[in-house]
C-alpha cells in the first residue's frame, strides 16, 4: 500500500467520523429544540434548521482545524482559532434567528451564543477524539526498542542513509540497519513518508512551508524536511499541505 493510499484511507475514516457526528448532533438538537426552536418550528423545519446549522458548524470547525495544523504556532494560535470559530458561528446563528424568530436581535443574546458555542465546540471536539482511530503507539514502542535505552523517546523523523536508517527522537539520534520502506510499513499511520529518503511522525510536524512551489516541513527538532512532488498528494490527503 502506498503513502497516498494510506492518506486516502485516513481521510475516508475522518469523513465517516464527520458524518457520524453531524447525524448525531442534528438528531439530538432536533429532538431537544434548544433556543426556542421546539416552540417556533414544527418537526421537519426544525430538523432542516438544525441539520443545516450543525453542518455549517462542522465545516467551519474542520476548515479552522486544517488552518491550525498548517501553521502550527502553538497554544495562543489554537485559542485564537477557537474564539474565531465561536464568534463566526454566534454571528451566523444570531443573524439567522433574528430573521426567523421574534424576540431575537439583542446584543446580549449574541454574547450568550458565543459562550454556548464555546461549550458545544468543546463537546464536538471530544466526540471527534472519541471516533478518531487511536494512534498506533505500540508501533512506536516496538520500533524504538531497536535503539539504545537513552535514545528512546518521542519519534520525530527517519532519514535513509545508504543501507542504514537515521532515527531522530527527542532524546537524540542513532543509526540502525533497516530499510526506510520496512520502517514505514511497521510504523503504520503514526507518520508519513514524504520523500524517497524521509519519513516524519505526524505529532512532530510544527509547520508546513511552501516556497517557490516546493513544500517542506519544519520539525519538532528544528530540522527542515523536504517533501518531494510525488508525496505532496499524500500530505494533502492528511489535511496538512497548504
């Protein structure tokens, strides 16, 4: 199986999780009828209202999440994206409700929506974490058993050097006798092959950079890893490529 095929499988699993969360939240919101929609709308219009609102909320969340993964600038940026999400969604719902329902349009209601959406978005992220396939941490453990004990830590990247493989962790660097293709197969979906000679761990990518048509990855250890053209599609399939 190629890196592109694994990227597509990961994308398909993510979209199945998206559809499951969308269906579940839409049904719950339709039956609960929050924000006065139970009294204001019959069942079918209420289902249409909430399925649309939930769909927009999830698409906005996914878009901002991709942006966050692409820039990877730390906690402050993440919190900024969360508040951006809440402000945009609160504004959309506030305008929609002001148009559809009596008694809407006050500024205080907008602030209340921002608070509620922050709480709901936290619950949605928890659901995505629940549905998302667990990382294959055992694969890392088995692979790192080849290293000296003092070098075993969080795996960052691999680099092929002739018949050897340079293994970089947060504890240091070591060489082992192994083909990068065998390592890629053993480590599974915990990382991604981005070049004939380079493999990177998903969790160790700090930033995706594009300059003059060339894509590179800025890694946790401060190194820059090139992404060859043949692997850009696989990187895009994970949602990381700009």
